[in-house]
């Protein structure tokens, strides 16, 4: 198969989706035991993590549009993002501010699921997402949650690596021959 341009790659799946529509919604499904101390990792000291404010609206519109377009589409309206900001079912939402600019957002729900709108593309690979994620996990512990659950697309390797750095273990995985186009 490799002579035809295929590679043997590990893929991840969440059984509830994979049994119904194989590969259509396959994703990494990983868990972290929050009853244990978090791993000691390097955080970006230039990142300020805080709760979102209305003045973050323009940044949050851009974050949703570029990082999570499946939520409101690639060009979310101010009304949609304001509705999310004021009516989110999330228990806690945090934003990452880097050198005075809001560049990322993340949230968690009372059942331990983590929602990840993301970090703007030009600010990735600077430790901003890891720093934001770490503070969100600390906040989850402060709220008494005992497990964090994440999922992401099978091709988002940077996110998967970040999960490993933070101590998550992959709950579902498979191998398949794939050809990246």
C-alpha cells in the first residue's frame, strides 16, 4: 500500500459515532483524571487567562469563525457570539490574552466535557493554547470535577500532542491505511 502513496496511520474513534457513521465523525476521544495533580508543564508567561468580557466580542467572532466554523459558520454574527457569551451552557468560559490581544477561548461543562473554540492561527505554537488549557483544567479541579473529556478531529495532530503533554489518555483508537491529499 505504501507504494501507492498510503501510510499506515493511527486514527482515533469514539464508538458512539463510529458505529453509526464510520469516519464521518471520528475523532480523538481522550480523558484526564482530575483527582490527581496536573502535570508540571511549561506555560507561556505572556498569556493572561481570564473570563470573557463584552469588549472581547470582535476577537471572539474571529476565534469562532477561524477556529470553530462548524458552530456558527466561517463568519459568525455578533448576535450569535453574544448569545453564546451570555447564554452558554458551559460552566466556565476562559479567554487567553496575549500581549493585550484576545487570541483564544475555551470552556468546560458541568459533566467534564471541554469545548474548544480555539486559538487564532497566527498565535498557535507559542504555548498559548497549552497555557489556556492548563488554567481551564485547574478551574475544573477548583469546581470539584474529577474527569476532563476532550475530543477533536483525527487530523488535528497539534491538539492531540497537547492532550498527551497535559496527561490525557486516548480512550479510543484504531489504525487504518490513509492517503493525505
